[in-house]
C-alpha cells in the first residue's frame, strides 16, 4: 500500500460514526454510569462478570453486567478512534508535511480526541452532567467534520481537476454558514430536550409523554421551527446547485439530494418520536442521521471551496 494514511482516514472516519452511534446506544439504554469509575470499570480494565469481582470500595448495587459492558465497549471504540487518528496523523505529517490543509486539521482532530477522553472522565465524575453530555457530542461532530475535510483535501491533491469546471453561486457560502449554525443549535436543543425528558422521567416514571411535551413546550417549538428552517435552506441549496450552477459535479448533486432526503427523514422520525412516546430506537436513528447530514454538508462545502480555489 503506497499511501496507507488515506485508508486510515477512512477507518478513522468510520470509527467516529460508530462512536457517535455507540454513544447514542449508551444514552438510549441508560448505560452512561454502567461503569461508575474512569478509566477503569469497577476498578478493572475489563468489566467484571460477577459481584464477587467488584472491589469493596464500590457499591455492588451499581453493578449491572449489561450496562457495564455497553459502556465499556463505547469507551473501547473511543480508544480505537484515538489510536487510529494518531497513526493517521503521523503518516499525514510524513507524506504531507508541506500541506497545511492536511496536517493541521489532523492535529486538531487528534487533540480534540484527547479532549474527548478527558470529557469522558468528567461525565463519570459529574454523574452525567447534561451540559457535559452536549459538549461531548459537539466535540465528536467537530472531529467528524475535520476528518471529512482532510479526506477531501487528500483526494483533491491527487485529483487537481476535480470541481475545476464547476461554477457555483458565491451566495452559497452564506447558505452554508446559516445551515451549519442552525444545525448545531438544533442538535444542542435536541440533546437538551432529550436530557430534560430523561430527568423528568427518572423523577416520575409514570409521567405521560404528552404532559412531558407540554412542559418542554418552548424548547420543542424552537426545535421544530429550526428544523423547518434547515429544511428550507437545504432545499434552496439543492436548487442553487442544480439550477443556478454551471457544470455542477455529480458529488455536489448527489450529496445535495442525500441531504434533503435525510432532512425529510428526520422530520418523519421526529413525528414518530411523539406518536411512539419517544421510542429509544428512533431516538438513536434521529441523532445518528443528524451526524450524517452534517457530514454531507461538510462534503458539499469543501467541494464548493475547491471550485472557487479557496
């Protein structure tokens, strides 16, 4: 393999998506405190399989073998991401020491991965503080965007003529900015709504979902309005690519269509969450698809930059 770092980039990117899914599963199953200590799990590097293996200083009532192993596997994925990005970083500096657009974003992704590990310890020590949970997710999304950016830059180094015949409207930069900011706010709101639901359900397990929605009214309405705004913006973006651009690349058209399709699927999933009383499985897909939308938008933005030689 002549240039293995490109392969490792794909591996790292795939692992980040898996970690986001794993994090959603942890939250869906309530496994966040499945391991009550960090970095070990019940004082062990490999989770215990019986009560007899739990150290005396940890309350045995905290032990649930299923939750412990779900949280442990989530941490293991995080470690794999860290090592994968580290090796990719080393190879990136080796092959592209004179390419700032590759080496610095890779370094940033690695440093943020270390920060993620520290945030993981904070989450355990603060017993899943909601603000820290949201920050944990946002950092994962930033790492995702950085890896997508590096992957495309690596591709464009070998394919200098890519997007060279495509001309896109300059105003797309404004639309990209609006979508990115709105999407991040939307993700934060969605995370906080879910956190609020979990807290209220923990305090009152018998509470009805429709009553929960009324209590979270302003946040829910803001979440819905922002969702509509994102739908309008991404549809407009697709219009600019397909109708107002000259020789748009298949990549721009396909990612534009994919983004709009995923946005509408999010609307459907959002309504299903209400009617199915916040099904954990639908919550998992709702968050994971949001990360895919962000990924597709990142691909579009980098392609737009390439066409404008930015």
